[in-house]
């Protein structure tokens, strides 16, 4: 069957997390990412048919924050625009659906985050975390903890402890996950390597979470351009196909959610695999970029994505199964632990990272060819939402 | 050494105050805690699960047919996180612990402080109980904390 309306990525632009954003305004960051994406696709603003931006009010300090970002993605007065308060991966999903409906469209999907604009210790993320929780049953407790700045780490610790209880993963193995990702990022930037001992010697925030096993917030922006296969032929870049998408969200009650597992990821993956015709993800997926907001979450996610049998996780870490040259490289880009976490942008960035590796233009390409790649997003404790996108070369 | 030009920024804060309604289910839940130190759950008449915290509808069956049932203030420890360090890295004399407890016979759970226990003595799955505050005013902090069930009891 000829699928002329298969959706593909034809342009991408990124302001990398951790770069120098001093003196660059939030709107400018996103403009830079979008300009790069348009240049990558070889198009100008007049060709944009619709624009979707993802942002989060509290993290950006602006109510209805997307109003401010629409200008930066060329979306003003376009026939279609959508503004979402979720990870940018969801802007990709919405853009995907728009192109399915109208294969002639060129859609811009984007997300931006500038946590460095928040003033105070640890950029006030604990306040945002608490503000995102139910105000009746959860927030009063979170607002009375003696060290509010440790709240995120304690939540992470609750999740990690539940995971370690059911797996046989030790603190040292978690450190190995962090080392892999930190060194993947360092390999690309030429920074010195980190050792397991360094991770285990980094400050303990709330056992087993340490300074180096919890991703820190970074400024970043990411823009992708989507269109149909038919339309892509007119453009200059080889398209990267979005062959499957899926997303799912757990219930809102913090105490009723699953700890140490990710049923939302499992459900999202199931949908995406069904669409992409993937039956054995561990054999068919060449490379994955998943949320490693905390080191243990990478493992929870690879298990939920079906990339590793939960009974084999320990062995896989010990054998380097997720390393750059392993059978399924995970977070070759460095992930969130290596490059930094840009809430709202991190998931869309994972899509960009996978697309770069399928195109073969990543700066840190592995020795193998990547034909099918997977990108995953997780909303953290503020939003128990997972998204999965399967990308392919053909 | 040349001095870096300071970044030009504009400061600001957003502060908005709210009074959140606890809703019909919350009103019953908090009133029973305040007046009788009783934990009430909402049982879905369709699937039979008992929801704590209670709500007036079951999000699984999507019906608002519930009945109120009393739930024992005891349950099992789902997970916990302990903080031994202040954010500047100093070891705390008094660590604090948050935990999630699933009450016996109920679905879901409550998150609260764990006290009267050291983190090293806690284990996922162990029996826990609710300790109510002496002074109660219809609030989640009318529950003072969870503690492990004492063996003599």
C-alpha cells in the first residue's frame, strides 16, 4: 500500500541544553531553534501551514506562556496553531495528526525552556513541583517538609527504592547508568571522563539519589518541521519517518501512582509499536533515547519499552548492553543526566537526537547505521505522562 | 582581568492566593478525621474498590455511585524516601521521611511523614499505622504521621 500521507521530519533545529544562554531571551532561544529548523529544511516562514508550541506556565513564570512562544515559531496568524502544556513530544503528536489530516501541510512543532531565569537555590524547582501537586491531600505535606529543596530528591528516592526492591539493581549499577550517559555527553564535547567512583562520591541527596544520578535543569529549545512523505520530496533533506506514536497518562493521585515502574510508558509503547508494526522491540529497534531524569528511570523505561526483560536488566548493565557499541545503545546523546534536563523540551529533544542519528548527521554517530530508533518522554512527578515515538529511515 | 558586563534583566514575582474547595468527598473525609479520628473511603458500587483519598466518582467505572465505608487506619508501606542531608550537604541531626501507605482493604494510598522510626528500620511492605494530631481542624495535617505498627499491639 502506498502511504503518501506518512508523516516525516524534514527539518530540525536545536539550542543544545547546557550552552551559553546568558543574555539570550526566552523568545530568542526558540527563534534560534526555529530559524535553524527552517534553514535545515530549506524553507521560509510563508510555507509554514501550522505551528504547535509546548510550554509550561509555572516553569516559565508566564501565565498562558504559549502566547509568547507562538511568535518565535513562525505561528502568528497561521491557519492552524495549538498550544500545549506538556512535553514537546506531545506537540509532535499533535503535529503528526495535523499532517495526517492535511498531507500538504508543513507543521512546525517546538518547545523551549529557560530555567536559568528562575531566581534562587536550585532555581525554585521544588516550588513548582509542590505547586503541580493536588492542593488538598498532597501539597500541604510537601509544603511542610523541613527542606523543601530536597523534595524532588525524596520523591525520586521513593521511586528508586521501589524499583530497587523489585529488581536487583544496586546503587553501583545506577552509578554505571549515570557514568554511561555523562561520558556519552562528554565524548561529544571533549570533556574528561567520569568514573563510577566519582558518581558514588557525589553528594547524596536522598538515598539512593546523588548529585550525579539526578539530572539538573538546563536551558534549551527544539523545533522540528513535519510534513507528509509526498510533500517531503520537494524538500532538500532526506525525510525521517514517524512510523509510530503513542502516549498515556497515569491517574493524578500522587499516592496512588505506580512507583518503581512505568505503566504509562508501557501503554504508550504498545500503541506506538502497533502503529509501527513492531513486534519484537528488543530486536527491531537499533537505538533509543529515553528519559533518564534519574538514573533508575532509564532502567524502568527500557524495561517498560520492552527493550530489556526486567529479569535481565542487571546482566545487561554489567555487559554494557546499553552502551554506545552495545546491542541497543540507550542515550548515546548523553540523555538528561549527561546533557541536562529541559522540562517540556527534553522529550522533543530525544526525537531530534534520534532523527539526527537516523540521518547520520549527529556529531557523535555510532559505528552502526540506525534505521529504526525510539524516543521517549516522561513528565516526571509533576506530570505522570509518557510519550513514545518510533522513527525510521524508510 | 576584564569585568563581565552584567546581564540586563527585569525582576518580578507572581503571587496569587486561592481557597481550594475540598469537594463533597473531601468534606466527608476531613470531617470524620476531625470529629472521630476515622478514615472514610468511598466504595465504588460497580467495581467494589475502596478509594482513599475518597472521591465521589470512580475514574475506572466512570460512575458516581459510591457508598461510604470506614477504613482501618492501618496499612502497608508502599515506598518511602528519607532525607538525611540539607541542601548544602550538611548531615541533618533529625532526618525526615516521607512515605506512601496503602490502607488495608483500600485502593490508592496516602502520602505523609513517617515518624517514630529510623529509615534503616523501615521496609517496603511492612505494616504501618496512622497517628492523628491532637488538635484537628479538618485538614490533611490532622493526620500527624505514619509509624510502624508496634509489635506488642
